[in-house]
């Protein structure tokens, strides 16, 4: 019945978002119809980013988890590129902003895109492909 699926989220400024996704995160981003942007993710998945202008409200949840081979290296590199990592009440994180709780899940660090949407880098398991952020 379905031949393809694609997740999506909105931004207030597609050009500013594209620059962040390509220059800071190192993702491939292709402009599309009606001012949209298609992010091509490691592993082949795609995400549609669409403009909402002033009507945009940032997602209050994580819209995209990026798996990385070494979360410490990825967070250090993203920090060097100007990314500021978020802190959340009730979730302990180290000085770099990485939450580590082996009993509850993989190490993770959250940040926002220029539109305020929440993204995360997450420690991948040993079978995951190399990540573009940490340079592995």
C-alpha cells in the first residue's frame, strides 16, 4: 500500500536552517518545491523540512536523533562548531552536556536547530555505521 515514508518538521527560516544542517551538522540538504528542504540522513533516510515563517512553533520533543560512533568526540566537534547543548531538569548530564544512564538507554546530548527544534546526538551501538559528525 505505501511505497515510501518521510518524516517532517517545520522551521521559521529554511535558508538559515539549511546552512546549519549542512555547515554545522554536515548533512546533505536539497531545496524542494514550495520552499521545502529535504535532509538526506546517514543510512539513506530523508526528512522533509518545511517553512512556516512566523507561524512556526519549535517542537518541544526531539525531532531527530543522530547516531554517532563516539558521543564524546561528536559533542566536542559540534561544540567547536558553535552548538550549545541543552540541559533538562531531572536529567543529569556531564560538563559537556551528555546524559549517561546505562540502565535507561544510550548516552545522549540534546541541542536545538536555529528554529528551536530539538535534535540529539546519541551513542550508537557497535554495529552502527560511521557518523559524519565525529569524523569516524
